[in-house]
């Protein structure tokens, strides 16, 4: 502390003054910088392609049918066990009779998206679902489908994630991109010509 | 060193010279939920009784009920500030016991993310430590907001990579879940350039500052013998003169390719630990650049994409994996019994062992030093209480 | 008649001061925010201008909680005892020639004496709360404010010596030629020491060990809620602005400036200079970590007090050599 040893007093004082000046200079420089605040909700940040937001169920873009076949793989893999599915058996394919997802307990880990064989469940690029009543976050099948049409979906679907993780296959002669089974809005702008590298 | 037994905790002012004060679990600088029952004589602390357990969430029991596919997303919640290293500890343990190969690209990606996470975690450490010392409404908050601004840049990188900002679920048994998107390496280099420049600004604000030096030099000295006796790790150990870093002592995940230089200081006080962490910032940035330069092509997982919950089965065996987390040695001891779930999982939390030095070094200091010391030990209570 | 007139003037000044105090909180928040790469209050009113009103309303509507084990009389009286000296100091400040409540011929002395009475209210708050944190902080505060009042007074007396009078308007008039801060070495040193002593007497970082949020969670104010808390905040900021005004008056020439013949323009200059000092203090506040209480006391007794005494002696010597100052 300044004031202890007479010979060092002036050096200490000048050092203190210089340090004070430097610190105040840094704050002054930041005073002149633009603030980095994003004025949500008037201004929204651009969320990245793989953003893990609200969950939703999808329709097949060609036929308009629900993608979910009620296989319950997502129910089994969910760590906090928030998904409950009942299967409805039919001749050509199975359906989901009921599909409930407790969004208030979901930990947004994307494991359900990863295991889905038909790309039925996906995550959206938005999280704007705040509500004052927790019961509104107990999503049933209709609500999940509506959410799928309401927001923009993220890039990640089950097949794309599994393709990204699997060892690279030898290049096929016909470069057919992985079919996008999520819905009409999703297939615009998301290219999956080569799933191994250059992922969006 | 004398910590008072619980039975003598009393509310005493009105005759007795010693005041028992509770720095309770709800406290702006408890770094989580930490209860320290301080015994004060005037302004000097003469005894510390540490109470933990307020964040216990039964991680180890939970691991017995979740499979190897499900648990990595939960593992990130132990050391939530430094989630990548926490997940890495778990999957490394499973791969060790199950003798599962990890492809080279996945190893490099793991190193990349672990080092970026170390930078982010140290940003948070610097911010909260200065905030504790400077007050939430004072100069400390300024440095806090600056370092959080830098941490946000790294979290943006992680968000582009995985989709999440804090708890990633990036690792899985056999490799990683996500690969780098297009343009990520360029963005990463730019971010690191910005952070390196801003780091220079923080050092300018703090290094020669007499206020800062007076608060940190000579405070909370952990001698080398004490550090080795109690079993601390991480910057706490390296600030006391022991050059021990798991990345060089027991390399995992291709760390031996990078030539990690371990920063060591001998003073053992808060200032030494500060210098160690600042040097770790720069070293981590160098490793990230090296990893980006040398990133090999190839698969990111040795297991095909996860399709079912019981996909990974590990044969009977046990093993212990050790990871150099941002706070010290994060360890995971796994006992597998052949099924898809572990038989027993034991977490060694770095902060849990680091907190054990507190009753040795705090007595003798003033109340204001308690927060400075706790900040420089940098506990995260997800690791302590699990 | 004159009593009613003075009461009216006092009432107007009181309201203006309280209004200014509330809006100074907004100024500080915006300024601090810009230094931290963020915007301050933004949504309440246009660009956040109604934020202090919202805060005041909120505090008025809050529940008034009194701890059961608190010493009722002391606890309830403490905010009032704290606030009154902090507002009373504005009575002696002349905002322009002729514009002021009471331009006492011992103005500076009255100001300094009354402003140090706030310590009584502070300690009452800490004691009456029956809370160890509050008590600890109040004890620290007493230590600190008493230690720093001495250098504060001595630094403030340098302009008094240079002007030759304790009356505030005389001091300002004596700066017509040259502001006291511009006097070679004596002025600058005295100003710097005045600022440091102000920081400590106001419990501002780096000397805010008293409130130290991260250790003592709001210090002696910790048990106060609602309107009592508002009174304490009001008192703190009023004291802060009061000493800024004093600093502007003693060192920066008060209301002197181009066009200061008209009282309102002079008052505006005075306000600008006081806000300049306030912003410098805020800038320091948001740039540094705090130092420990034993270091704070060491700085005061070992460094600042001898320095201000030496400075005062030097000033007296210089004034004696210069001869009696006219006016």
C-alpha cells in the first residue's frame, strides 16, 4: 500500500495513478462501443440452423399424412420420460393414437429426434412458448402438429443426425438427397446433398 | 486449524467476543448454494464450518436407471458451467470399460470443444470472482459483463454446432453426436481473435491495479504440502507449485498430439491462481487453433447413429476415467455388469475435493477475503453435490 | 411574511432536489450500462425516462416489513435520521446569486458538519435491524466515514483559505478570475483529494465495504423494505449530489460561466459542473474492485490525512504570502 516505505512511495503512487488511468480508460473505451443488447422481443436474434427449440410433430410433404408411426422409440429413450405414446395398429402402417409431451419437464436434449425412424418429431428454431399456466405446456398430438406448422423447424431430423454420425458410405452413383419428411416449409433452403460434410 | 463442531453454533453477540455468522446458501457470492458458518472475532475469521448438499440431485443413482445412451445428456448437468468436460468424463469411462474405439476425428472434436469450454468457463470464473470482490453494483459488475459478453461469443459457437447453449449433449459413447457445420472453423478463429484482444483489456484493467493486487496477493495461500495432502487438482494445485495436469500426465483423447504447456505458479495465493488461469486461457486458444488446423477427416462416431435406447451394452468390468476439467480432475468410476445400464457410477467432482482446503486456509483472514478465496477456488456446486 | 417566503423557497428547493435525485439514479444507470456494453432502463416511458417514477411507485406500494426482534423506535427512526441531514445540506447551497434557501456566512462549515450527521442514522439502521450483517456493516461504516471526514474537511478547506471566507457565495465570487482547481498544484491536489474523500464518505466503490453486496448483502439496509428503503436510497443519492455540488462550488467555480449574470443560466452551469463531478465519481465506481476495510483505513490515516494537512499548511503559507484577498 502506498505510504509504507519512503523510497518506494513515489514509484508506488505513480504506478497506482497509471493503473487507475488504464482501468478507467478501458471502461471509457467500452462507453463508446455499441451496446450488444438485443432488444427482445421487438428484435429477435437469428437462431442458428440446428437450434434446439420447441418440439413438434410433422406431416409428410408428399402425402400430407402424419409421419408418426407410434413406434414409441422416443418414449423409451427420453431421459426424463416426458413422452407418452399409444400406438394405433392399421393394415398398411401404424399410427399414433395419442401422443403427449410434457414440455415443462423436457430437457431439450434432442435424443427423441435422433431415434425417430420417420423424422416425425423435430425441434423448432424457436422457444417462444411462455405461458402463465403450466398446463398449456402439456402438449397433445394436435397441439404438436400445430406447432410444427407454426414455427420454422431446425435442420436436425432423425435421419440427418444418424447420417452425420454414421461412418461415411462409399459415394453412390445416383446422388439422391435424403428425402425431407418434415413438411413443405422445411424443404426450402435446407440442402442435404452430402450429409457427411458441409452440413448447414 | 479448528472448525467448530455443529453443537456449539450459537447466535452470540451480547457479551461473547466471537460472532457466529452464517454465509448462507442464499448468498450473492456463494457461487451456487454453499453454506459457510463463519466464526468471527471482530473482522477476522477464526473458524469455518462448511455445509454442502443443497444441490444434491442423486446423479449417481440416476445413472443406474438410465442407459449409456441416455445419460451423457444428464452428465453435463454435474459441472454445468463446463458441460463438455463433464460429459467427456462419463463417455470416457464407458469407452474405457467397454474398450470402445473412438475415431480420430471425434477425438479432435472432443479436444476442440473441451478447450473452448475451458475458455468459456474461465471467462465466467473471472467475471464472478471480480464481481464478488467488487460488488454487484460496482467495478466488479463491469468486468463480469465484459467476460460474459466474451463467453456469449463462445456459446454462440456451441449453439451453431449443437443447437444448445449450456447443456449440450454433444458426446455419446463411441464419439460425438454432431459434426462441424459449414463455416464454423472460420467463425471459431474470428471469435478467438476477438477474445484474445479483449483478454488483453482485462489484464490491463486488473494486472497493475493496486486495488486488485492488494485484495489477492498473499490472500488464501495454499502451500504445496497442503495442496498435495488434501488432494486438490486443477488451477488450485498448479498455483501452488505442482506442475500436474492430466492433459500431460495421463493424456486422453489425443491430447498428446498438441504438446500442452502447463502453467505453474509457486506463490499459492489468489493472485497465483489468477495468473494460472489467465495463462490457461491463452494455452487453450493455442490448442484450439492447433486442433482446427490438424482436424482429420473421418467418422465422428464408431457406433452407428443411435437408434434405440439399449443400443450400447458394456461387458462386465470397472474402470476410472480422469479428465482435466476447468476446475480440476473430474473423474468417473464405472462398474458395468453387461447390460445397457451401469451397475454403479461414482463421480469424482473436482470442486468437491477443492473445497476441502477451505477450512485450512480461511481462518486468519478477514471476512472480505472469504469471498476472494472462494472465488479463486472456483467451485461449481453441481459437481460438489451431484 | 418572510418566514412564509422562506418556507416556500425551501419547499421548492426540496422538491427540485428530490426530483433531481430520482433522475440522477437514472443517469447513473444509463451511464453505467453504456460502460458495460448494454443499454440501461429502456422500456418504461420513452427510452426509460419514466423508470425512476416507476421505481418510486413500486417502493411506495411495497409491504413495510419490520422484523419482530428489531428495536422498533430505532429501526423506524433510522431512515428519517439518515435522510434529514442529507437533504438539509441543500439549504446552504446557493444555486445562483440570490437563488438559494439560506446563504449562511458559515456555509461550508454548516454543510460539512451537517453532512456528517448521516452517520448517526446509518448506525441506527444497522443496530436497530437486529441483524448481524447489518451490524457488521454499520460498524465498518462508522469506522470508514469517521476516518474520511477529516481529510474531506481539510481538502474542502483549501478553497476556503484561498477565498478567505466560509460563505459559499463569497467563495464562488473569489473564483471569477481563476477557478480554484486551476491554481498550480494546490488546486489540483486539493481537488483530487476531495474526490477521493468524497468517494469514501459516500461509500462508493472502491470504498464501499459498507454495503459490499457480495459479502454483506446491502449492509445496513438489508432489513429495510418499501418506503423506508426508498428514504435511505434518497438520502444516499442526495448526499452524493450534495457533495458533487459542493465540489463544483468549491473547485469548479460554482455558477460562473458564460452568461452567468442571469440566475437561471448560472444555475444551469452549476448543475452541469456538479453532474460532471458525479459522472467522474460514477466512472470510478464502475471501474474498480473494492478494497478491504483495513486497507481503506490505512489509506485514510496514513496517506490522505497527512497529505491534506500538509496541503492545508502549504495553502495557508501561500495565502499569507500573497496578502489579504479582496472579497
